[in-house]
């Protein structure tokens, strides 16, 4: 197998770090003549299944990698190579599997044609199973005959890079270990999106992997311990030998990354390492953690952006126990994933054994397909915060948005760490949407605001960790007085649990302030051109004690600065902020001066 693997790397059908920019060229948005020129269709021939997607890279929302079609064929290429059926041969695809795969890709080609996807924008790439198959040419030839599509094989380094970039695409920024657990292999590398701008061209722009992304890709390792492979190995061999081999490989890779990336070493020595997980195997472990989360029921269904502490991540024995005793459906876990779970836990315990100090673990929705798409974007698009790309429903100028962000920000006491959850991107989103649906009643708007980031148009959008989702949901719900019905109270309480009492209080507070601003400037939501010369007022939020009737409470003294004119006559700001923090148990108060 070693000679076969080496030959594979020299094969012209293999995408490597050296040829990735020519084999996966960037998207030329300016050169597009029609809307369908922005469509990209991808097939990810993984070891556990084959995934199909069509995405739209039209500006200005290309950074969001919007997917317009998605499908999956439950064909395990790994199982096909290691079947125990009579007549099967190790590392050989049987004719039935080849025919099934070719037929599914031919159907996808028909789907691409119906969407108008250009042939040059259709990509098919394969990973570990196809790398190791002795008769992969028979598979690729059959696919070519049936569909006309060429299959590219990803080298281990490129597979690691694409998985890491796919995970990175789901966040505004990342800094930590990136790991991907597929069916046949597990990848490990380190990524810091703040280190430099990124683009495919940079990988070839220097020698000796001098750029950050080149260095990251060069240091990445792909190891043969995927979920399907580990399940098979554990069923056949001595678990002690397998475990030692895996942990030795993990240790060597981790030490190499610490030596190459000083930030990783500093993380381990100080606050602890952050690990980003992608791939079906790790997402399965994340789904089990979510199923057993102390916040029950957990309010957000998507695993993308779910975060747990290092301490909770290490509760592998409890996760195994739940997998064994739980007879009902576990959200995010297929029957096959449940069967592979002991092998997944072996990989997780291997990571725990070699990474000495884990601060937190974040689960990602992106993978190889998202990595391919993300690398097609110019660096300035890659680094754009996703929240800034969501359009306003109203005729707001950039000047108005900026000024309104400053108004909301001025109400936050700078001395309070809890206010730091409101980044300028989050404030921008609040400003753009706090006038939405002014004609509807508050309880309808509160329910809509609560669910929009969870299951509405924003659901699954890159850049939304579960904490950000909770902040947006709670703040916009508070803008509508938290007027939720019984059916939504569980979701409301769960979201408060995600951000904690402190965060929930500040979401309540800023939502109330936003409600006050909408009262002071009611015309903006109707599209009136208000604010070109300034809104004429600001707030000053001061954290102080001595509040309340008996002077025993701490909280915010909110000063209104400037001239409200006639706008403030019918807006009782004191009343609007009077219920901030209701139900949280924090003895705080907000007073308006």
C-alpha cells in the first residue's frame, strides 16, 4: 500500500498543495455574464457517504456561501473496500458499488444542468477511500462514462486544508487546533485567521511554505483513524495496539504543530487550547454532548457553532453510557453513527491524552465543500464579517447605521465586562432590524425575533456561534418586551442559559434601549430619510450603586444627552427599562435621568 500511496501523490488527477490554485481556481465574479455563472456544484466522495451541493457565489452574499441544493447518497466507499461478503476483495470496489456511484453522479449532473451550472463549475473530489482503492481507475472511468464528470483525488495535505478552511468559513475568525474526523481518516492542523490574509494564490506565492496558509497546510497531518476505519479495526484487532499507534501519531503531530506555531504552545501553557471540530464523526460526538447538555431542552438544533468547555468535553464515559442506554432517537445521530460511536470516543480520548490543556471545543458545520468554496473567494471577501452582509429591511444609509450603532453603544457602561458581548457587528444587525414589522403586534414580533436566528432565514448562516445566536434572539425579543407565549418559554429560557444570567440581563437592557430609540425615531422604519444631519441625541450609561427606592441596588443610570425636541414627550424611557432582568434574580435596576 505504501508504494500505491506514493504513486497516488504523483498522479496528475491528485490535487496537491503545489497545484491547488490551478486545479481549484478562484471565482471571477466580475467576469460573470449571467447569474448562473456564479453557481458551483460540488461532490464530496467521502468514506462514509457521498455529498452533493450547489452553491451561489453571487455578490454581495458570496461570503455566506449560500447553498441552494443539497443531497447525500448513503454509499460507504470504505465499507465497499472492506466488505466481508463472498467474492469481495480488500481495497477493491465491486462492480455493483461502481455502478451505484456512477448512477448517482449521473443524476447529479442532470440536476446541475437543470440549475444551469456551467460544466467548468462542477467539481468532484474524493478522499481516503479513493486514495487507497486499488481499482479506483475503474470507478473514475465509470463515472466519466455515465456523467461526463472527472474525479479529482485530494492529497492528505489538501484534504486537511479544505476541512480546516471549511470549518473556518463558519466563523468570523478562528484561532486554534482544527480537526476533521471522516470515515477513513482524521486530520489535524492549526489555524489563526488573524495571522494574514488568505487566498489560494498565496499557497503558491512563496517558497518553503513561508505564508501562513502554506505553513498551516504543510504542517497538517492526515492519519488513518477515521470513524469507519476505527470501527472495523476495533472489531478485528487488539485495541491496546491500535490505541497506542493512534496516540503515538497524535502526539507526534501535536508536538510538531506546537513547534511550528508559537500561539498554539502559548494557548496550552496559559488559558488552554481551543479546538475546532468538523467532519461527521466529531459532529456525532457533539450531538451526544448537546443531547446531554445541562440546558434541557437545548434550544438550538444545529450543531454548527455549539461550544462546550474542556471539562465537559472529557466526559467520554458518560457519553458512551448514554449511547448504550438511550433507545430513542438522538438528534443528529444516525443509526450508523450510533454504531460507530465507541470508535469515535476512542479518537476523542486519544486527543484528550495528548492535548494537555483544553479550554474549549467548538463544533463546526463546514467541511471540504465549504473549504473549496471559501478558497475561491478573494481575501477581502473571506475576512468580511457575515453579520455585516445581512441587508436592512429599510432604507438606511451607512451614515445612519453608524450613528445608530453609536447611540446604542453609548448606553452601555464601558466599565462592565458583560457589555463586551455586543460587538459592532452585532450592534449593526440590531440597528438594521429593530424597526422590522412595526405594523404587527408585539407578541408576534417577539416570537419572530426569538426564532429568526434559530430556524428562520439566518439559520445555519456562517459567523453565528450559539452564543451569538442567543444574543441576537434575546436582544431582539427584548426589543418587543419579551412578550413570548407559553410555547416559546422553554426556548427563551434555554437561550438565557446559553449566555448566562449576566449576558441575559444585558440583552434585556439593550433590547429595552432599542425599543426606546424606535419610539424616539418612529419614522425610520417607514423609510423616511431621517438622520442625515444627525439624530440629535446620545445616551450615557453609567454603572453605579445606590439605586432603587431604598438605595440598595446597583445598576445603570441612563442619561439622555442632547435635545429630543418633541420626540420625547410620549416616550416613557423609565417605564421601558423598568422590567429589565425580570425573572433573572439579579438585584439590579435601571434609572433614566
